[in-house]
């Protein structure tokens, strides 16, 4: 059986070179009989190495006579993992980081690979890293972001704000649990989780915990809670659907916000859950069934295509649109490396919002939300919509930032149709 570091290496390889999603590839790897301590190490290495890629490659380039593109894929990942352990994991001795990396290099490289890895890592462990002087390059290397994103965010938010936000995105994500209020209160769920030796860090309607593997948890399987970030929870809360309402969720899968709305509605009324992907219909159904929710009706529907059948039928509409995901980097660090500088996302987002607005009754309310901090996907979309649709007024607007709100990056705008 592969050890923890070898497992992590394979997951990183899959994400880097095969286009796998880190959270999905990691989940699959962790279900292969690893001990709890090994699962913790694999998770830390996978997310840490993917997140710090620019920083790690910068350090490799300072200590390797070989150019990065000349280093084989597995050896490059082994080097990144070794440096990450030396630089960012205080509980692992440098000697262990070096020795375990050399073992992997012997297995996955040619004869000289082990000596090369040994030499680079031993030099790194004895030397302080000097970061670039240029401000943009410093941010890129220190916090490991593509240069163009650094430049864009400095322009959008200012240098100090950008640095604080990038630093916060480098922190590990927290596990946040939303109690299913149809079955249990937050207080009672805290008691049940504490009985299972789950460490509760905080609770205020939702629960933040750590050291907890939900994959085989009986309370999860019995539908007592859903895993959801505190900022994402606000989308349904701000929309505030009531018992008996007719609600449309424009982009529902996998159903976290959809089920939250059903809970707020006391499972009374109707929620039409749209998604463009047929295989995701089953995800929505399974989530609803696990939580004991019966008012959600999944529909295969493309939010960018108007459907006259739903014209002015909804009391509330949730418009949680596809986005760049630049608010959930802590959970999916590869997002920042896969991000395109120019994309058609704003056009798609605007089209979905336009269609969603037509499904709303007069006096009804709509929430537009994203899991990104990008202005062109957030306030620029809703600002243009409100300018062109004077029958709508803004009721609430907020962007959540990791360094300010201690959550994922998230945007919410609530609007009401007055005529």
C-alpha cells in the first residue's frame, strides 16, 4: 500500500497534469484505507503544494542547476512536496522531509534523481529564502498567485487589501456545518457531535469544527446536517423564502443552497431546482432525500435559455451563478492556476440573471450570488442590471472577504421587483 507522501504525490500529479479536481481526487485517495494521521498529512500536502506552486517553483529555480521544464514531472512534484514540508510544516523534521523525498525519487526517477533531490532539499533546509523586491512579483512569489491576478487585484482593491486577502486565502479552510433545522437545533447537534469527540470551535446557528471526517459519519448519513461555508449560507438567509412560497433556484446542483431554502420554508411550498447537467439531477435528489425534504423538484434546464413556462410564477428566485470561483481558493487551490484572464463568464451570468428576473412575480425578490471576489462578476453585473431594469431596486449587497469575514470569498445582492 502506498504511504502518505506517495499518495499525496499521485493526487497532485492527477490535478496538475490530468485536470482532476483537488477535492474529488483527494476524497478518492483518502478512501483507500489510510490511517487518520496519514489522511491529515495527505490533505495538508495536496492542498499546500497545489496552493504554493509558484513559491515552491521559485525556490527550486534558486537551488537547481536544471531548468524547471527539464525536470521530470514526478521529480518536480517530489521536490515541491519536500520544500513544502521544510518551509511550511513545522512538525515535520527537515531530515524526514529530505529522506522521504529521496525514497520517492529513487522509486519514480532514474539513477541520478535521488542525488539531485537530496542536494536541492538539503541546500533549501540550510538557507533563508529571499523574496523578490518588486511589489507585484513579491505578492506572486510570497503568496503564490499568477502575476496577472496580482496586477488585477492591486488595481481593483489596492496593494494592502490584496496582500491581506492573499494571505487569508493561504490559510487552511475550516469545516462549517449547517444543522438541518427540520430535524435538529444547532445546540443539540453540537451536543451530538461533541459526544462523537468532534472538536467544536464555534457555533452561532452553524457549527465550525475540526479534526472530523464526515464521510462515514452516521449523523451526516441520517441527514442532521449539511457541510456549507458560513458565507454561502447567507444566500438563502438573505433571500428568506417563507413557508408556502414558490421558489426557483436557477443553478441548483449539488443542492446545498436549495436544501437550505427548503429548511427555511419548513418543507412547505415548492422549489424548482434547475441545472444544466443531467447527471447533477441525481445529486440534488440524493441531498434532498438524505435531509428528508420533499418540496424540491429538480428540472434539467439551462439558465441562459428563457422558458416561458415559468414566467412570473416565483415569489423568490435564487440566482447562484457559475463563476470563476476566486473566493474558494482555500478549498480548490487549482482554481487560481486554471483561471482564464479573459472569459465569457460575465455574459453568461448576466443572461441567467435576466432570465431569472422574468420568472419573478411583482413584489417578489431575487438574490444574485457568486463564490468569487471579482468585481466584473459581482457588483458590475448587478449594477448594470439595476440600471437597465428600473422596476427592480437593491435591498442588500455585500461581498464577503476571507481576511475580513473569516469565510470564503462570496458576493450577495438582493433585489426586489416593484412593478
